[in-house]
C-alpha cells in the first residue's frame, strides 16, 4: 500500500515515523534546485523556525549573502534549495573551506530543513546534491554542527567525527587521488 503525503506541515513527527515504520512512502514530490540567487522571500519560514529553535545559521547566510562575503560563487561552490511546489522547505550550500588554505577541501554550509519535513528524505536528497557537486572539485568535505540530531544525520550520510580538525566536527573523504600512500590520515 502506498500513501501519498499531501500536506506534511500538518503532520507530527510521530505521524511521519509511524508511516516510515509501516513502510509507507513518505518522501513527497520535491525538487532540489541549484540556486543562482538567495530567495529571501522564500527563506522567511525557514528563518523564523530556525530562530525559534535557537539557530542563527540562516541569519548568517542572509547577512553574508547580502554583504557579499559569501555568495557561493567561487569555483566549486553552490547553493541548493529544496522545493515542494513553490514552497522552499530546505536549504544548504557548498563552499571552499574558509578555515584552511586547501583548495581540495570543501565545506557544507547553512543546511536547514523545516521541522515538518524532517525524516522524509528531504535532507538526504539535499545532502546528496551537495556531495555530488563537491565530488567535482574537492577531495574532502567538512562541516560543523553542535546538534546531536544533526550529528546522527551526517553520520548516516557517511560523515565521520573529526575531533582532530579545529573548525569542523565531521568530514567525508570524497577522493583519495591527491593523497600520498604514506599519509596516515585523509585529513593530512
């Protein structure tokens, strides 16, 4: 039996989990788009929800985009939005890692999925787009999160904890072709 999710915003996380456990299809018709501009009006619901949850990452995204500090415009960089129809339900980007002088290291930036859309494959599809794009330009992908929920999510996507990295909590090796065979760590 297939269940089509018509309005995930009215569902509770418990409803979504029940459907997942029952084997129902819960990934709605969504589209991951590469963004060439930051859709400020579309971003407002995500911004309000993230603020209410105590996160400021989307404020930083908007400020840095507006003042030109980060427009995801350098080689290898990209900004993605996930849409359900005309509604932006998730956002995330890819930058050259600004904390190191290594052109082969990318960084996942400003990932946020509306709470009502979590546990439905939205974040997974967004991260797949980011990782696929990163493979074109980088050998290592890093990120930083302080959230236990996000830690579990990123580990589920193949990222590993990175206690040895000063400005990152997780990393994902994308390519070994630039490493020496004697390197003990993919981070070196």
